């Protein structure tokens, strides 16, 4: 099944590429809440979810001239959020692995008996 980008999103993206801040605001208002809920539902971390959404929209604005959306804008933004969420999860897992402290075995006594 092919997901086609709708004409409203095409227009918003065209206006965004032309530095139209109202188009950017419209995209933000239309999509931020569902994107945030996606991030939060996986991470269960309000601050991390907020940062992901903030960074996503900063990147959208910064890359507006070169952005290429071939699916629906919603699908594109959702994929970006999920990619970042899973990057954070992988990073957290790696941090857990490297921060694991090996606890000494309490049953072994290194003291010599004299």
C-alpha cells in the first residue's frame, strides 16, 4: 500500500521551503501532539520526549530548503521521531552495559587466617 502525501501538506512544505514561518507553525500545530505522544509512550520520559520533538522541529526548519518528503508528512515525521526514540534507547542500553558495577562475592573471604 502506497501512502500519498496530501495536497495540504504539499502546500505547507512548499511554503516552508520558501521560509514561510506560518507554514512551519501550521505543521507544528498539526503534528506536535501526536509526535510527542509517540515518543512519550515508548520512553515514558517527559523531558526526553519534549527534547525529541523540539529537536525534530528545529531540524525541520534548518533543513527546510532540502527536505524531501515522498510519503505523507505525518509518516515522515513519525519515522523521524521513532528513529530518535530508538537511538536514545540504544544509547541508554549501552550506558547501562558500561556502567554496570561488578559486586564482589560476599561469600569469599580474601583475608588470611592467622
